[in-house]
């Protein structure tokens, strides 16, 4: 009887642990996930600049480095919303949006994925400095991103473009949908300016190193 009692206790404990594990893995029904996907609707540029750009790492400074939406309620008070979450991290949303935007622009010879094994001549990185809803007065979506475009073939990692772009977009109300729409509009404006800045600044990008055969061919011309 003691053996049977111990066996039943073990079975019940295992069942409870399994049910607890399942409960932990189930999504919270009170949470809502959101995704920001700006779309470039302008026609592609007529001719790209001769520059292959590889996407580098994108990061976000705290407290904008998590999936929770962030609200600014006073000068020193910020609040995270654990019921309204971004589907993926803001750094990944911005990186994906930037890559797709620049690829559709036809502004560059090629836009390479960060995951490719090709060694890039030039790369683009970004840091999200601000990504929140400002509710101190008139509700606004606030997005600030620092971009870095650099050469990758020199030890100096020469920067030829480093725009820090901020956009504040007035919201129609204080709803979550309004904030998402405002952040998407802000990111659309930021990427529009980034495209123009990168193309203009590409003239300052250093020329890649030439091989001996290339230098010999240049001298023979």
C-alpha cells in the first residue's frame, strides 16, 4: 500500500508539473502583438549609385530594447505596457524595414542581408535612441535613430554618412492603434530622409582597395 501511495503521488506530481509547464508556454490571452511595417510607395530611382551596402547590426538603447511599448507620462516618468507588445524587437523591426526600403529604392547597386557570408565593401548600422509614445501634452509618436554608414575594407572603418534622424508625429488619440500608426509614419519619414542622405553622402565613400592586376590595367589605359 505504501508503494502504491508513493506511485500515485509521483504520478500526480508529474501531471501537475506537465500542466504547469503547458500553462507557462501558452500565450497570455490579455496581450496583443503589433508590427510596424512602413512601405516605400515612391517609384524606384532611375539609376543606382555604384555602391554595394551590407546591413550591419541594429541595436536599441534602454528602455526601448524590449518588446513592451513605452509611454512617456511626465518629464521623468516612463511606463512599459506589458499588455501591448511589438511582435518582434524594435531593433529587428527597424533593421528589416530599412533593408526592404533601401532594396526597393534602387538607390544602390545591391543591398545585402546581414546573414550573408559576403565580405562587404560598405555597411550600414543603426541605433534606436527613442521609440515611444509621448503623452505629456498632445499625444505624439517619437522615433529617433542614429545611422552609421562606413567602409569595411579599412582598419579605420571610415564613416562616410552618420545621420541622426528624429521624427515626432501627432496622434489622433491615445489609443494603441494610433501610436502604432504614428510610429509607422515616423519611421516612413525617417527612411525617406535616410535614403536621400545615403545617396548624397555616397560621393564621400572611399574607393575600395584595388588588386595589383586592377592597378596595372588602370596604368595601361
